[in-house]
């Protein structure tokens, strides 16, 4: 079974940064729009940002100006640079396709607290 593997989460203070990575398996088909999602307790999983195979990207309004999504097609890695983190950014972060999501990986936990 294809397994997405997210990493890079942690516990940080407000205003600090984290960089998440998602290693995508070779047979996943990386040549498609990819996205980061997050889920906080009691809430549904929500889209954070997406990027096309050509590099065109979009981040959702709550994180606009603070988060940047990127990808390395040769290494099949998806990145999420998160700057000026806020407590409301806390949650579990997942990567997956932008359209037609497949099985979710374990995600990586982000906690922002003073």
C-alpha cells in the first residue's frame, strides 16, 4: 500500500517557524497537484495549500503570507514552510493529492504554544 510520510512537526512558540516535509513513494504518481491539509481536535481536515506539478501554488487565507508550499519533483518531496506560527495553526498536518485523495499517512503534529 502506498504510504505517504510526513515529518518536521514539533512544539514551537508563537512567531517561530517550522518546515514540514512529505516523502511520496515512487509508485504514488507525483506528477499531479499536491496539497497540505491539517486537522485540529474537533474539526474537520482542511486544505492549507496546494501546488501543481509545474509549481503554481496557492495557500488558503488563514495562512496566506506566512506559509509557503514547494515541491522537489526529482526527489518526490513536498514541503510546507511555516513562518510566524500562531496557536491556531496547531494540529496534525497531512500531505496528499489535491484531487482524488488516496490513503492518508500518519501526519505530523504541530503545536504552537507559549
